[in-house]
C-alpha cells in the first residue's frame, strides 16, 4: 500500500510540474477507485462483506511484509 500511495503522490507532483492541476477531491476519488479496482481484481460488482474481507486481507499482508522487512 505504501508503494501505491507513493506512486500517487509522485503522479500528483508530475502533474504539477506540467501545470496540470487536479483537486484533492479528484485525486482522492481516483486513488480510492484504483484501490478498490486492485483489491477486487477488476470485478464488475462485489458485496460489502467481500470488500471488508479484501481490506482485512490487504492489511494483514502489509503487516506480514512489515515484519519481514
């Protein structure tokens, strides 16, 4: 997740460097949409329980990676 967020921040900086400005609302919306897409592997639809499960799995995976590093 940290790598993904760093990429989003870098992208924002790159856009600013070419005078392309997106509002925070637009950036938040895009980041959340991308995160959901990545977590659901592009599924067209999913239920709330699936989202919770995926978020918990990702959180645990991140915790495991942190322990290994």
